[in-house]
């Protein structure tokens, strides 16, 4: 097959990065889901300097079918939930560098807010409008579905899977007036029935399991590596090379150990 990657006899590997918001932190914003604009821009510039090119999910699908080529170092940046901040702080940065990307929309909340987070006391953030979705689709950003209501799909009956998966595709197609071919599972949750629906309705579906995608990766369980806002460029290096960051896992372990040690100390102090 003639692709830019096959010239080097390397199998194509596609790191997919997962972001949510890109914008300044508001009171009660979930800091783990909000990348600061300056930091995001530095991450994109870092990718550009290292020769990465941002592609859309449909580019990967076309390549798998033998209908298109890939850049030598492809990466797909994905943004779950469709925050309106993206149109201000993220998509213009990607457009400047000629990067494609994917934004996954919760179709009952277009121009609404992230209702599903607010129950947990988190801040409300505005989500993209139909006009913003259409404008950025025309500028090369691919829009996919992220269900109608952002529910976990695990254990849902067939009629609700139909509404959340097929229904959200129809909602988004009515806005874009073109086929919608990709999907992301809310919370990364799925079961066999949900994957079956995704397989019927879309070319690709993204999980939140980590790793690099290759030709062998199940297209309806694409792997993604979530970029945690406060981490370093070494984490990003690991994420694009290996699909996960051992530094992140190490920090979590150390954090857990510190908390356990502190809990033990309190127990001992109280017991003495
Ligand atoms: Zn989500």
C-alpha cells in the first residue's frame, strides 16, 4: 500500500489525545478537565516541532480502508463534550497549524451546559451552539456524537441505546447536513450492546482506554490517552510515543502512598 508511512516500513501508529475544556478556570471548574489556553497552545507547538500532524478520525478510517494516506507522524486530538471555550481557545490554534481534530457533542445540550457535571457541584460551562458547530465543521474540524444526554451506556435497554447512539447521530446530522461518522462513549463506559450499536451507526468509536492505535485496533474501541492539565511535556512525549504516561501513573501512586501514610499517621496519633 502506498502511504507516506509505508515508505519507512513502519506500521502506522496513531496516538489519540483526549481533552475536555480549554479555557481559564472558573470557580468550581473541574481542574482535571480544563486545560489552560497558554499550556494547550504550547502543547500543540511542541507537537508541530516534532513533526506531528493533527488528522481527523475519518482520515484514519479512510487509510484503514486503503482509500487515503496518512502523514508520517499522525496524531488525533479529540475533545469530549463540545465546550464553547474550544471555539475561542483551542480550535483557532489548531487551524493556525493546519491540524484536523474531533469534537464530540452531547446533542440534547447544544448551546446548553454540562448538566451531567453540575449534580456533583461542578461549575456550569457553556457548550457549543449549532452555528459554532457548523462554522468549525466548514473549517476542517470533524464533529462526532457523544450521545444525547451524556449517560453511561452500560446496561441501558435497546430503546435507550437507540436514542442515545443512533438518535444523537441523527440530531447532529440535521445540524451539519452531512454524515456523522464517529462517536465517543461518555465516561468511557460501554458494554457489548453499546459497542454493537456504535458499530452499526459509526465508522469509529473512541473509548478512554490507553495505548496507541494500529491497524489491528478495533475501530469501535479506539484507544485514547487523556492529557492531564498540570502535567509536563515529558508526559506528552510518552503519550504520543506509547499511548500512556508512566510518569502520570507514578505520580498517582506516590500521591496515594502519601495519603495512605498520612491516614496511618492520624490513626496512630489517635490511638496513642
Ligand atoms: Zn464526556
